[in-house]
């Protein structure tokens, strides 16, 4: 795996429990700052579907 450049939301700049995302030309990688060695790999289509679901409230409790 190539060296990934991880980013996190601006609102998490000084927090310990934040999502982190690394985007490459072929995949999107997601991890928690609490467990940086546990990485989920999503295809670009899966990433788009996840974002659409979040925006549409599909995961709201």
C-alpha cells in the first residue's frame, strides 16, 4: 500500500476520537484516530454511496 495522507474534519483538530480519511485514485481509506491500525478500504463508488446515505439521514438514530 502506498503512503497515505490522512485528513480529519477541522472540528476534530484537537480531539482524540475522530474519523480520518485518505483518498487515492483507486480507493478511499477510513479509520478512527483511536485505532489507526484498523483501516477500512472502500471503492470510490462505495464512498459516494456512504456520503449520500449520511447526507440523506439514512444512519440517523
